[in-house]
């Protein structure tokens, strides 16, 4: 039997589920031209199938069910066997469109040949396809209208190749066009896709469910070549971009992220082996707003969190260290018993090492970028803008050994030049950064929120220039920071619970040189795994630490900058002496240089003498003078007066005789000499006499007899202060009005020298 149907058509077909209120499928006109059926050859040939007009309504319900399933699902009648589904080999892709011929009685011998079906020309024109996701409210919807599709070359031959073209408007403004070759037998596809002006606002209902931001506008465009091979691997090449993107932070109702263009060129993705290569990414006029909330949370974290949900806590354990599901399942199994009846710990298989996803980006270009940083935690709030950011990042790669080159230039607060340069590896799991950042002449008055909180003073004037280098390796930060503050002037004092209680103006005077410049080097370290790690507060903490150290240990800072040791303000004198030793002279010379370079500093020189250390030495000095007078008035001394004392005291016998004479003069002729002295006097001529003990005992008796008045100690203290003052002022570098001699309370002795501790004010 052969049957030829020249034309068959169906108009106005509507399909809805039993008892449904509306048609899910409404077809305009379905026409089938030149159909030939040959039972002998078991062949069906259709010249053309065309669908013109119509609408298909599809949606995902709140319960996650696709409505079109209701058109084919039904409850089986009582006692009826459910119909079995056709085998996969009997229903290749596209075969559902072909009518199934009536079953024929199989021949007595041999298997009947398979049916062949050929429909070389299938077209759909003017169809409207609307799809909704009703699991979100309002529903996310996509409308393809008009949707035009052409499928050429359909047949059931194993080597069949389909030529498919598709074009459609998407949500009115967008356009989508696809050309593809499909091999149904192997499921391989080669396609070229072009998309223009696809409106991204259709995704807003989904964004509202999972984020706290509103997508105001944005369009997607793409030109892609897609290939799916028979082994299931996928390859995508081409370019894409998002244009005129604008988002809003729902909580603050302010711009969050926006850009004019974000173009991705030279895209190449492979699924087997997995890899991603991008030639270039160009961001035209990108903008971002970064805000620290009053609770110190970052707006980025909050915006990317679903409404009503708390931001996820950062885990100190990296994701790669988490146990795999298999290990979790093994731990839930009953423990095995060891030979002694105790549970034996089953060794869980070690987690498979994570293979880094190979990715590379040739260049990321930024054109006229900008950003706003606001800190609402500080009161009053702090804000800083970045404008005119231009530059590139070249050579990004997931290879841990790779280093991308960074070069960006911009402006802070509209006028301060900003430069960012260095190397980074942002795509690798082994994060590496070696970046330098610098900006010049930033007006410090904008930092008043931080200065009032941390140091308790407003800033009336000043410019800040910064050169910093941040190196991150093994998730550890090591930073070198160079801050130059020019012409800093502090304003009024402000009460702040977080302010350090230090004499800040003295600290500023210590740090500022004679040209009004404060030059600071502030190293900083930290771990990126620390949940409290934040660059801004850390910089201020380091800065406050420097101020605190400067105010509480000013001379340590001066000694570090100009020499003189850790304590250049501690001047040591030998007990009983006002003479400066050579080391102390060098120390005071360094301090003189420091005072010259810090013209706002003033110095107090205290009057210091020690009763315990100075009195014995003053007594010894007086005894030495008395013995020298005796030596000079002796007969031998009159012959050599200039050497009399030295020669007499160098000779033990003469020294002994001088001490005996002084002993009788001071203590009286009737006072008995010490036994050691009597023994020395009673020695016979020619005997070997040791005078050491006698000299020691006579000196001790005479020193105990000498009384040093307080006036001598005061005179010594003044002589010491004068020696220090002269050393500081003699070169003319320091104004005498800046050095003060002051009375001081006595301090406990430390060591065998008398220490004069200078102070700044």
C-alpha cells in the first residue's frame, strides 16, 4: 500500500490539561505538505512541515513542577497495565514529531526492516514562547516572540545531520540568532550563536531572592561558537559583554556596582580537559561603592546575602581542607570491632587533592574607573573617592608560578595622583601579591573622623603622601609603608572613647622636622585568614602605635633617627665629678643635631647629685687635695712643686707619712693610729714593710672624718647641668631659650655612676 497526502493542515489547535482553565499550547496553523507513505518499503517521506503562529506557555510552579508535564501525565485506569515507554534506540531525538505507523504482523521468517522517516524541511515561524519561574515573586519571565526555527535534513538514518537555524526577539528588546549542525546519533553539536541587547533586568526576581541588590539595567551581548563532541566534551569560543550595567544596594538605596561596558574578547573554554582562556577584558567606566557599616561589616558581603539571612561566618579552615562527602558517610557507619572488642578506628581515605582549574586572562584593561569608600563605623563617617582610574593587569593565570603585571593610575579625592604597580597572582589558589601603591598630597582634613577617634584631635592642616608595598605570600601579609605628612597642624582637642591618652603635640613635635615634614616608615604584618583582618584599621593602629611610642619614649625615637643610642637623654657622670666623658660628649652631640632638626622641642636639664655616690668621692677628692698641699710644702716638694703631689702619692712610704700627718692634724695628736699604721711605724730599719693596709686604714679613718655639706652637692649638680647646657649650646645650632636648667626630685641610685635624665616639653 502506498499513500500520498498532498496537503494536511490544522488550524487553531488548543491544548490544556483536563479541567484546566487555559490552553498551555495554542497553535495558529500547522501544515504538512506532500506526505508519502509506503508500507512495502516501510518508509514515510514528508516534504515540508510548517507551523505558523501560536503560543506556548511554560512555567515552573511554586512547588517546582513544570506545567507542560500535566499535558502528558495521567492516572492509569483500574486494572490497566501502564504503557511501557519506547526504548531509547527506537526514539532518537526528533522522532517524537513523526507519526508511529500501525503495528504489522511480523513476517514468518526473518525480521522486518526498520521504518525510515524523512522530513527535510521543518519550520516554525511567528511562535510566541513564554517561560516563567514562579518559585520567586514576582515571577522571573522570558518571552521569545516572534520565534522562528528551521530544521533541515531530518531523517532516522544513523548518519543523519540536522541543519538548525533559530532567530527570535527576546523580551522585546533582545535578539537571538543560532545556526547549528546537529548529529542526533552521537548528540554532537556545532553551533554559532549571536545575541544582542538581552535585557538582564529579567533576572531581577532571581537576584532579589538570593541577594540584597536591585538590577536597574543592563544588557548582554555575545558572539559564540559552541561545539559539543560525541564524547560529551564542550568547547566554547568567541566574545561576550555586558553593557550599561547599573545595580543598587537595597539597604542604602545607593549605587553599588555599575559600568558602561564590560567586554570579554578571545574567550576559549574547554570542558575536557577543563580550561579557560580569555584574551582580554575591558571595563569602560566601571564604578564600585565599598561601605563599612556601623557594625563593621562590609556592604559587599551584605549585598550578596539573601534578604533576612545573616552573612555567613568566615571559616578559618580553607575549603580545600574540608572532608569530602565520602568521608562523612564513612564516619556515620557503625565502628568495626577490634580483636579486643573495642571499636577500631577506620582510617578514612584521604581527600583527593584539588586540581586547580586552568585559567588565564591575557589582559584586564580599566578605562576611566572610579570608586567610593565610606566608613560608617567611624563617627562622623569617613568618605574617600577614587576617580580617573586607567591601566591594565596583564598575564593573569591560575599557574602558581605566574605573575601578572599591574599598572594603574588614577586620582584620590579628585586631585591627588594615585599609582598602583607591581605583580600579582589573583587566579591561583596560592595567592601572591607584590604591589606598590602611592599617592601624593592628599588633604589630611578629610581624615578628621579617624584622627578625632583614634588620637583625640582634629586636623587643621596637612598633606599626606604615601608610598606602600604590600606583599602577600602563603596568605601572609608583609607591608612596608612610607608616609610623609607635610605641615601638619593639630586643631582642637576632642573627647573620644577610643583616643590614646598621650601628649600628642609633643609626639608631633618629635616627628616633624625643621621643614615641617613628618617622615614615617611603618611596617605591617598580618594573616588573611584572620577574620578581623582589615587594612584600614590596621594602618591606623600602626600609626597610633608610632605616635604613642613617640610620646611615651621620645628619646628612643630621637636616638633612632639621629644616633646617641636608645637613651640619648640619660647623661652619666662619674661619682663626684661634673666632667663629661667622651661617650657622653658624643651622645650630646647627637642630641644637639636632634634638637636642631626638631625646632619645636624644648629640653629640661635637671640638677642632679647623689648623696650616696657623690659624697664619698667628694670626700676623697678633698683628702687628695689636702695631701697634695702637704706634699707641696714638704722639703722635697718645694724643689719640684709641679710634680710634688704625684711623686709623693706614688711612693708608698711617702704616701704613708703624708696620711699620718693629716691624721694627726685632723683627729688630734692624742688619737691612736690604726694598728696597721702603728705596725708600719714600728718596723725596724732594713725590714721589708708593706704599707697597703696602713694606707687603706688611714684613708678610711680620714674619709669618715670629712663632712661634705649639702651646698657642695648642690654646687656639683649645677656644674653638671652647666656642662650639659654648654655642650648643647656651644655650636650655635640650638637657641638657648629652648634649654632649661630645672630642679628635680632625687631618684634612687642605679649603678656606680650618677645619671642625669633630660626631658622634652
